[in-house]
C-alpha cells in the first residue's frame, strides 16, 4: 500500500508518497505562508499532496490515506486542531478542510509523535514494540509508541512529555507552569545556563567564544567547549545531562520502552551526548536487576516528518 505523508511546519510544508516499509518514493515541498490563514495553507497542503502523487507516477486511487504531522495537537473527538502556536491556529477543522480537495482518510498528530513513529518503522527503533522518541530542541517534544502504535491518550495530548514537572517550583515555563522538564533538558536550557555562567564569571571561555555577547550563545557553543574540556562548560553540560536523565528515568518507569530515541538539535552532539546519558542514567533506574531501555540517537532526521505522517495511515 501507498500513503501520503505531510510534514507541516511554521515556514515550510513537505510531502511525500511513502510505501508500507517507510520508504519515500517521491517528495516535494512549498512555503507555508502562515499569515494567509489556515484555509489557504490547507489548500496548498492538498495541492502539494496531489503534486507528489502525480510525480510518483501514481494516482490518488493508489493511495490508502493521508497523514499529517504538525506542531500542535488534534482533538480526536472533533477532527479539529484546538491550537497550534507556530501556525497561529485555533480550532481549525483540518480534516474537514482536507476533504474538500482529496477524498481519502486523513490522520493527524503532533510532529514529534510522527517522528517517533517514523523511527519505529524505518529508523533506529525499528523492530521495537514499545519506544519513546524525544526531540531536544527549543523545547522538549515526544512521541510514545506502545504496542507498535502511536499512543496519544484520550484527548490527543499524551506525548507532551516536555511538560512533566521534574523540578517542583522550578524555572517558569512558557506553558504557565514551573519546573517543566523542557526548562532543563532543551537547547533553550543550555543557552539560559550559559548566559548565567557568563554573568557570574565574565572571564569564562564561553563569553570569549561569542566575542563578549551573551545573546549570541547557542547550545552548540556550550557543547563544543564541554567537548574540548573547558571546565565551566563541562560542569554546565554535566548538569544538563543530569536533568535530561531525570526525565528519561521517569519515562522508563512509566512506559518501560525497549528503546528511547534522542532527536532534535541537541542530539547533534552525537556520541558525546549519548555516552554521557548512558553513563548517568543507570543509577537513576529503580529496578537495578532488570533490563531497561537502550538509548539511541535518531537516524531519519529531515525525512522523519514525512515518513511518520504517512505511517499514521498505515
């Protein structure tokens, strides 16, 4: 069977025709243009989907379903997107709108969730029945795969793992709560702590690396200096890994997955990050004499959104 996968982002839309094994047969993209409103964006999504079907040498009749991954959530009771901050959407009837242009079943889920599904079908967690995918970027997103299927909960929000509280009364979060995991395990957390380091210690190598401008600090600056052995950034990175592993241990205890997959910008630290997590996590696992999830780096990167969205239809 063949499926259409659509990866809807704040700046661009990507779509592809994907087979049962998660292989992309044809893909294309176009700008999102969020300022035009949801009706225009969804019309462009449909047009892009039809274009990739034609480019692949197939017809809509050859497609089983359309899957869409977006930076928000779908209400499974209504088929509406209640909110999608990056797109400025509120209560958008995405399934209904797509059916104006293409008569196929439409499945929608969070972008991190579909990336996790992609990894479980064609990536590093392929073959695992239960897995958790984590995006370590501006925030922390997640995709939970249980029994080989996406677990989104009763209201479509079960994978918002970045907003589990790991430090009671901790750093204020953009969600309105305090102490959320993403305030400690995201790239944003590394940047924040890097700036605090520069304020407290103006002679630090991190401030020199950004020519004295703390606003220029990125997570990569911190990680690169930690790799190079700078003691300040090494300590900062070690604290970051501690907070990351606190959340990972919670996920192990909650879901008992076979694999935890790390994706997103921070995961570009590669083996350096992986080694640090694998060294620190075992001490936090409560069942010491039992096997627990292996931690891996995401494999599919830029194509994960298309593949995972398509696999929603599978």
